[in-house]
């Protein structure tokens, strides 16, 4: 396993981390799937033990994943290997009365930390980040107050935010009060590469990249003929949106054509091609799934010419050329 600096924290993290959403199991919110479906706890624990043996030391989770079950599984898997892992969890998103909502009130943040510590069977959290909503409604000032509340407990080592809005992420970075930012970065989501990553590099803030595999679309497991189970959140994707995703992926086939690398390898090597990225968390529910991501670390990196061509695709300059 290869390692990178976690911003300016002095911590070294594995280039591939574990995303703990899927191992939380079935999660229905207001009658709609909000996970990948059933999970096997025993297999998840075997996967985590195997990952640690391979040198993976970063695990990301959150209270909403399986309504806390993801944290419980990770706690069981790491309680005897706590010194081998960097655990990241979150607060903000929660489900009172089965409805998704957010709170960043200091009292709620402190309570969430204590509840996560109990589920994780640990007395400290390495990286604690705010689970900010996609649709906004939270100001930078609110976020910073919540971050200060978390830091004041003494129970977390590092603080930051999981964002959707890159501009807000830049503002948080420039505040000087965050050490970690998590954002979606993939071959289909490149917005963070323009301003967020340079800002993080300038200020020594660690970047945790999520959705590098775009919820499995950037693997061979998803094709135009794939049908998802009702318990799989991807079943909520409208057919026209699904097909647009596949069309955009077709525009990128030059990265894996003629066997130069696999699709999953191209997807992970693209994100790892940005030095500001500290670790890429890969959602996996079994050792077999995670091993594909681990193997991709040793794949052929994207060349500068390929990176430039990807940016052309993002800009729409070559849309449809590979269909």
C-alpha cells in the first residue's frame, strides 16, 4: 500500500481508504432506499481485517449509515487494532421520526460525538467532520461554530467538513479552522479540481475524496442493462439520468481501451493524479470488492495528455466523440 500526507497533520494515510456506507446494510428513509441494500456483518469484519493487513489505515463512516450500524461494525472490527487505523466519522445528518434532517447546534454535535464513540468502541475520533447537506441552508459561520464545539470536547483529533459546495469548502479552508475536507471527486465530478484542491494544497488541509467510482458506475459492475434492487439507492435514478451517466462514461473509454488499464483503475488513478488528495475512500461490502480498488493503486497512472483530454471531455469539447 502507498501512503500520502494527511494535509499538514503529520499523519500518513493509505491512498485507498474504506468507505463505510454500504456495510451499514439496508436503510430506507421515508420509504426510499438510502444505501446499497443488505450487508453481511461477518464479511464486513473480515474485509476490514484483511484491509488492515494490506496496510489500509483509513476508514470513513457516519451515524446515518445503517442508522449507526456501520459504526458498530467498524467498532467490532477495530477494537483490538485501534492503533492501526485512522477513523473518520461525522455529525449533522440524522433521522428523527424517520425523516432526514440536519442539525449543527453545539449541543447536538457534542451528543453525536459521544454516541459515535460508544458505537465505535473507542475514546477518541481521529477525523471528525460535519455532514453538510447537499441543498445548502447552512452558513459558514454555523459550520465553524459546530467545528469549534467539536474541537472543544477534546475527544476528536482533527475537524473538518464533508461538503457538496466547493465555494463553501474554500471558505472553510481559508478560515484556518479545518484540517480536513471531504468532497466527491471522480471522472464524472471534477468541480473540486479547479479551486478546492489548490486551496487545500496552499493551506495544508487534507482532502478525502469520495465517490471516485461514482457509486459503482465507473466499474464493470454497472452496464446499460443493469437493474438495481429496490433496496439499492441507485434504483432511485431516473432512466434518462442513468443513460446520461453511461453516455458520459462512453466519452472516457480512451482511458481503458485496448486493455491499457481497467475502468476502475482509470477512475482511481484519475483522482490519485491530484497530489492534494490525501486518500480515496472506496465503498466496499466485501474483500473481493475492496481488493479491486487496492489493486488499482498499482495500475498505470494517467498521462498528462490523458488528464488534459479528460478535462476536454468535462468541458464538453469532445462530447459524443467516443460513442
